[in-house]
């Protein structure tokens, strides 16, 4: 297939309305602007649009249902939504034929334990015989597929596809899944070849929109910007309701602001760590290789006993003379206090920006200048941050732009405690296929890389030590800033790899879970209903203003 061309996505409902005019209609579904890749919100929005009584909204809802199913064709909820949105269509017929082959019984708990054991050879010995079963093999694959993709072994995923039987009615699905494996693991050229095979196998174009997007993204990664952008233009013409796609397309045509070399002197970079000597050493070594310009670096050893302080001291030789200063505390004072300790250092006083980095990150070369550019271009933003991804394949999203739902006004997590702080995790741990590379306002950005405007810190205060030892202190700071009219800004074109998961994701023990829940109660007690409702409304208005401006620019 000629590079940069693709078949028109089959079955996507056609709209004749321009994106800007469609955006005006979509405002009747306020949460549409937040994002369409989180499964629960996507399902709600698609169903609401289908029943809105407007032809353009109904077509948008049907298109969203179809796109969502192409992203995860084994998901029974998405399959049901597709059948409701496009009954009798080729895609719904395909999904129904697939569903008949997924009805077999599977030991879901045993499968989950197997996939989480970390032993690929055991997975091969136990799972592959199940996949070869002529009747139930695909049922096992459907429930194992997401876990297989996340194991870090493309050969295992390929072997799983080889083990299954693929009867003719659903044979294109094998090519669709194979293309996904190659996109996530293989070099772009090999992944493009897999998409060519999908185009041949999927003669009806059931998965054409998914394939078209992956092809455009791969061309961009190869540096073939014109071909990749042309592919996205064609896809957005067919799917003008897709929030992420429109934002991505606009930002491709508009180079993001990048700070000059002299601007780096306006920032100080702050790192703290407790008992992570090797990770800290690697983080500081990687930091030293990036374009820091004149930025100073402070590293705080938070009472470590494993040589973390010594690793910090040894790292000074990697930086320019005097660029890195190490602070060593005799005891662990917790995350909020460690951050405040760093903020009180003399190097921070003249700085316009304080940039906190986790002690286990891998940084792209020009990360600082891009984040500074975003902050300087958005002077009302109290913070700026970026896309956080996994450090090892497959590329998984740990966080993107966090937005805010309206207060729940009902007890959800805790009995008799209505939840006011209703944060929307836009990416929800999804695979990173490039749909979160846009830049826009946000309620909160990850504390893994947290650029803060020091003027806001002076006005509103630092981090609340009531959230010690850790968890939610960075969110609390961004909530306070947003309530004061200074929300965050997300620069998704910058990706920082996080070696470990967040402390929230790592909370496994009863004590750790209890500490997280305790801090959640503190967060709810600190930020009341009226404050969160005002922040929700202001955030939603900012998102719609941003989308409206960008979609009008797209024509």
C-alpha cells in the first residue's frame, strides 16, 4: 500500500458538518471535551449522543461506539454498544460472530494469577494448550489478550495468535491483533508491514479506522510528517467528533513553544529520594545528559541508609561546576516536608520556576525547555507537566492530563462521606498509541514531573505536611492553585519514562492502603463542594474554549 494513503474508514457514520459547528452541538454533552479514550466515559457519551434526538450527535455517538470497539474488539461491553449503535451493519455482524466463539468457560481468576506471575515459560506451558482448543481457544485468548500484551514479550503474543484457530468469518481479527503487537513492540517499518497485511486480510475495512490511525502515527515516528499528518487529516474528516484526534492534529500544525537557552536560568530542578540509591544515580546521570542550560539542581537525601546520599554526591561530577548541590537529612521527613525543605533553599528564592522530578525517571533531551515554554506561554498556569509513560515495553500510559468531574454529592468510597474531589484519570493506564500528545489546560499533572510557578507557591503556600508520609500532596497543591484561578497546563508532546509505578498503584499492604485512604479523607475534608464545583465549571469552560479555538483553526 502506498505510504500515507489508506482506505476510508468503513462504517463510520458520515457527517457533513464542519468540526467547529459540530463542537457547538457537542457542548450539549459537556464531558465530551474531557476525552474519549477512557472506556467508561466513552460508553456513557456514546449512549447519550445516540439518544440525544439530533442526527449529528447520533452519528457522533455511533462513530464513537464503532471506534471504541475497534480499539478493544474482545470487550463485551464495547461489543454490546456497537450492536446498539450500528445494528445489522457489517461490524456488528462481525462482532456478533466473534461473540459466539467467546462464550466458553474460562478460569478468569486462575488466568489472572498466571499472567501476573511474571514467568513467561509457565504462561507458555499452561496457556498455549488452552488456546489450541478448537471450541474454547478464542475464549481464552479474549480474556488473556490485554495481559499478554503487557507481559513485555512480543514473541509470546505472536505465539498465542499462532496457537488459536481462526475460522473465516473472523479471520481478519488475527491480522488486527498482530498489527497491534507489532505497533507496540516492533520497529515502525515492521509495524507498517503488519498494517499492510491487515489491509489485505480485512477486505471489508472492519478495522480500517484503527489501522488508519496506527499507520499515520507510525509515519510520524519515522519522521514522515507530511504523510502522517495527511493520514490524520483524512481520518479526522471521517471522525470529526474525536476529541483527541482533533487536538493532536492541530498541535502537529502548530509548533509548541520552546524556551530559549537563557530561560533555563529561571528554573531550579528539585529531586528528593529515600533508599533508592541505584535509581537515583541513574536519574541524575540521565538528567545531566539533558539540555539543562543554566538551571541549578538540588538533590535531597531524605534520611536514606542504602547509599543514596553517596550516589548523589558522586553525581556532582556529571554536571557543570556548581550546578548540583546535595542536601542530606538524618531522618526521613516524608514527601511533603522534603518538598518544602527544597523550596526553602536559597537557590529557589530567585527562581521563577521550581521543577520537581521523581527519583526514577528517564528524560528526553529537551524536556526542560519545552515545559518552560509551555509555562511561559500560559502565564496564568500554576503548574505544567507532561505525559508519563512506562520505561519498558510495551509503552503504557501512567498519566496524562487529569481533569475534574463535578462533585459526586453521594458517598462512594466511604460511608456517609460525599466525595467532592472527583478527579478524571483520562488515560486510565491504557497503551500509549499517541493519542495523548496534545497540549491543553488541566486540573492536575503528574507529580512525577511537576513544574511549579514559584509566585503561586509564595501566594498559596507549599505542600501540606498533613499528607505525610506521601500521597495526594501534589494533587492537593494543584487543587488549591486551580481554585485560586491558576490551574495546570499539560504538554503531552513531552514524554517522561517512569521506572516504577506511582505510590498509589504500589499500595498493596493493608497499612499502605489505609494510609492512602486516610489521605483521601483528608483531601475530601480540605476541598469542599462549592470549591470543587467552581473548579469543575472553570476547568470545563477552559477545555471547551481550547477545543473550539483549535477546531476552528482546522476548518
